[in-house]
């Protein structure tokens, strides 16, 4: 039995047609997402002008400022950026998994349905069953006082009309599919290694055969060999099951290995987006280029020593608030190629090549930076 058979058998006919569907019927009593009406040509995920603002008393801090992208089944999108760039906030905002202080606006069209305006019961039906999350730090994401088998069974029992025995059988199949022996289903999280816990989180995310997985730093704190194993597992699931994946990471090498497309975020906005290998080989935005230079290249004499890094620091919350109220490029204070217009002109994403966009005035000049 292949990974596709284990994880996607009920949806095989839809994937084969290449069609997507938009929900219309009310949520079933079991909590499982109802079968939606077919909407040929509708992308699986269409994010339009997503904005997330945190309220701290009288102060508003814009963490995500107008992010838009499209993702279809079987596609992989990597999201890169420094800590504080807004990449994790953006990803969790798609499923409204943020703190109550977060104000989310825009549109998140999942199979044609806007999740930002969906009722709470409908949103619960979508989570895990249609879209799931592999959270950063498996040890903190897993419940330490419940066995891993119980935790995998929980979303199955919540969203599918099955009994305990069928749920346990499904949990055992999922553990085997991610390389964790099913006989360990009665063990607790602390009894596993870091790599095994991350695999268990992936198994949990697959429990209800979702169409979309959001992986937030899935290889953080893992050694290189375990990182490679986890990435290979995710890649196999995409190839065999047609799952769409959004992967969040600060590591460009990980994203270029795993993802077809790459979005680089800075100060809550997308600075550049396009095919991952092209972005890394020929970046159009100075920030993308600076990120690439922050990692030494094996065999490159120029990068034997640790790179100098990017001068300055990302914008602080008060600076982010000022950026949202003014024109100019958010990266201008740290950019070695900035000109006077970068401080005064409105900067947005412009075409910078086939299937590519960059938020840089130099792109308009045709210099390709």
C-alpha cells in the first residue's frame, strides 16, 4: 500500500479530475466537513490582501501587511524570512489560530470559501479534516500526559464517523506510514527522539486526510540527518498524495530542497516570490540576496568564514506601525542599494521575470538588481 492509499483514498477521484470544490451544505453532526459543490478552476487556496494587526492597549502593531498568493493541490510553497518577519503569523492566520488580540482581515479562500468570515462550527470542521498544521517544536505541541496514539485518534474521532477501534487502527497505519512503529502508539511524547516526535506531528496532521498542510519550522532543532528524513517524508506525501504544503522556515536551503515556489517575507510583506531555485540562484530583491549570503556555501572559498550578515535589525513594533502609515520601502534603512526614491515612493510587488514578482524599485528600472 502506497502513501497515497494510506492517506488519500477517499479523495482520489477529485484529485484525478484536477477540480476543487467549495463547501455549501451545513456542517455535519459529526463535525466532519460536508461534501462541497464542485467549482472547476477554483484554486485550493487563494489568499488576498491578508492583514494581521495586534492590539496592545491603544497601540496597533501590524504583523502582516497585505499578503497575497495562490496554492493548488500538489504544490509546495516555502515562506522564508528573519525572525519577526511575520511568516508564522501569516501561516497561522490562514486558519484563525492566532491569539484573541489579533485582528485578521482580507480573504482566505479555501476551495472558494472565505475562512475569515466562516462560522466557528464551520471553521472547526475545516481544521484537521481539510487543512492541518505541523506546529513548530513537537515536544511543546504534543500533550505530555497523553499517549501519541490517543492524540492521533482525537481529530479522527472528532471529524469522522468512526468508533474507537477504527480510529486506533487508523492511528497505527499513520504511525507506520511516517516510519514510527505502530506498536509505540501507547508511548508518551517524552519517550521519543526529536525526529520521531516531528514524524508523529506529521502523522497527526494527516489523520483526516487533509488537502493542505501548513508546516511551521518542521525541522527546527533537528540534526542534519533527521532534517533530511523529515523533508523526504513530506516530499513523498506531496508526490503520492497530492497534498498542498506551505512550509515556513528561515533556512533557504531547506525550502529550496522541498518547495517549488518561494516567498520571502520582510516586515510583514512579501518582498519577492517565484520559483525557489530561480530566487536563490538569481534574486531580484536585495533582501533575498542578503538572506542567501547569510549561509556559507561548501566548496566556495569566498564563504569559508562566517558571513558578515545583514546590517541593522528588522523593524520594531513601533517602526512597523509607522511603516503602515507612510510610503517607502521597509527594507530601505538596511539596503546597500537604496536610492532616494526608496524612502518616498510606494513599493509593491512588480513582475520581475517569468512567474516572478519583487517589491523593489530597481525591478522597474529593468536593471534586475
